[in-house]
C-alpha cells in the first residue's frame, strides 16, 4: 500500500500540480433501484441450468446487484422484453435514479438545486432525445437557464471523459457549481438468449446512478480533492473488444465483451499511468488512493498486477463490484463515495481515478486532497 505523503511535493505555481484555479470534487451521491438479487437468485429466476453459465455467475466476485428484471407472465416466467420496453425502462429508471443521485450529491456538497449552473448527464444503456439532462432539469424543477450536456454511448469509461468537460466548465466559471450524473439502467441493455456471449454480460452489470459536484472556488468554503490532470489512452487495435450494437437474431441491441479485454486493459494500464504522472515529479508510490472502475474480477486483477497494487489499494473497487456489480460509467464514483466516507484521505494526499471501456480506452485523472 502506498503511504500518504502530505506536503511531500511542493509544486511551483506553474506546475501541473499547482492548485490555483483548479476545480475540486466537493460532493458525491449514488442511487440504485429498490430491488436487488444475488447471483443465485438470478439463476433461479431464469431457470438457468447450463453449468458453464452458472459457473460464470457464481465465480464473478459479485454477491448482489440492483436490477430491474422483466415482469412475470401468466405462466410465472419472466417475459421477453421488446426493444421498446427496454427503452421505457431506461427512461423511467434513469430519471428515478438520476434524481435521487443528484439530490444525494447536493446534500453531500451542502448545496441546493438553485446552485447548479451546469448539468452533465452520462449514459450508455439507452438512447433518448431529449436526453437525461433536459428530463432531469424538468423533473427536479431546476432553473430553465441551466447549461447542460449529454454524453451518450461512450461506455464504462465515459465518467472520466465527461468529468474532463465538467472540470473545464467549472474552471472557466469560478464559484459556480457543476454536477455530473452517470445514469446506467443496465437492466435495459440485457439480452437473454442462453449464449455464453450474453451470459457474461448478464452476470456482470447492475443498475445504478452516481453524481459528483465540481466547483472552482475557495477550498475553505467546500473542501474536496483538486482535479489536477487527465490522460487518455485509446487502443485502436482493440476497437471491437467492447461494443454495444444491434443483434439481428434478437431484434434489439446487445453488448459484447471480448474474453481478452482484461489482458488488453492490464497491458496498457502502466502506459497510461506513466503518461499521467509524466512531468509531475510523482511516482506511482506517491499515490495514496486508487479508484479503479469495477469492470469485473479479471479486469481488476489484471490492472492490480500490472501496476503493482495491493488488494487494499483497490478495496473500494472490489467492494463496489461485490455489492453492486459493474454499474458502468458511474462505478468509480461509487468507489469515490466510499473513500470519502472513510475519512482517511489527508490534506496533501494524491489519488488516481481510472476508468476503462469501449474504444478500447483507458481514462485517468490525478487528484490531490
């Protein structure tokens, strides 16, 4: 475990580590549906007997997930949802979870709805026009002049892609509050056809929303880690390794995960972290806190081994996977909320945020408490 180094590095005013003008994370909140299921529950509900599929579910390092399963038909079996029903689920669950996550985030930040000047909504589990930003502004009764943007379809890495844009807005509007909310009703993106391709996906993802508040103002007013730097790493040769596309046989969209994804991500993790720390004077050992996307047991293990991290370093990542499954773009914020509630981050501590997803892409951000 990397030990905290408060004050170990004193950045010059023009250093990428300097706090002057930086935006900070000042609050976070999460929300999930009312219903949760163990992996065994899901196997029983859908009557899955295939030993290969059962093994995927039961060896996933996931205990429970919050899901919105299809309703029961007259025969007691779950009905097959058409694409229209899935989109309706995406909208209804997304609005409900999004509203609750934003309100929880504002409470954490000690802020009000009227304080929000910019709302960024992230999702990959459906397509809506107008998007969640307009729908949440209406549902929450926010100021109609609130600036907004929707980031749609980027996948599990999208939370950091969007945070980069939110950070830019906050820095150019000092004193004004920006909120990003990742809304992922993954139950609206499932296909149940008994194949190993869909079974891997169905064993992994859960529903959830996570929001974070960002502001560039006096740190004494609202404390929180400063956002110092972002770095991306696109892996073009693996562009098709994670994709969400149309399944002609099922007549709906379906998500695909290549079995080699964990190894592709792990092999590039050191490269992107090196790029992030380049020019900062920091080493990996100077990073006290690691918040990695809960992409799956193999993904987490691959990243941990390639970066020389301990189980303790990624404890929040593995705990979120255990308790929620992969909640896509908002997973790293579920981990951030847990770290914040621990109260172990000290002034001067550095932390790294990492997400990965389609592209294939690894996104990172460097923060300092």
